[in-house]
C-alpha cells in the first residue's frame, strides 16, 4: 500500500531554506580557525572591488566559485592566489 502526499511550493521553499541554513553552518569556520569560504560581499570587501569586477573575475576564470542555493562561495586560498598574481 502506498500513500500519496502532495508537496506544495511552500513545502519546497521551506526545505530549501532549511537546507541552505545547514550548509551555511557547515561552511562556517570553527573557533580559532580562519574562514575557508567567503560570500561575494566578503570577497568584494577584501579585494576592494565592485560587484561587476567580481563577476568578471568569475567569467574569465580568474576566481573559482561554488554556487549553492543562489549564493556564491569562494575559497579563501583561491583569493590568496589571485592576490599573489597567480591564476587558479
């Protein structure tokens, strides 16, 4: 016997929100550690660049990123490579 359940758009949105929150918790650094992953706003602040410049760095492959739930995350080590003049 199978039961059918109706999943609404609201159910999916709530699931997405919970999933993103859990992923963000995983990406947060532990106490005493530096952040390993940064959000776009943090990268822009660190590099003192505009959103358009950051987008160009993504497009031309200078800076790698991972997109999760509409949010883009950047590895701190990749940002250091860009600052040192090396392409990732």
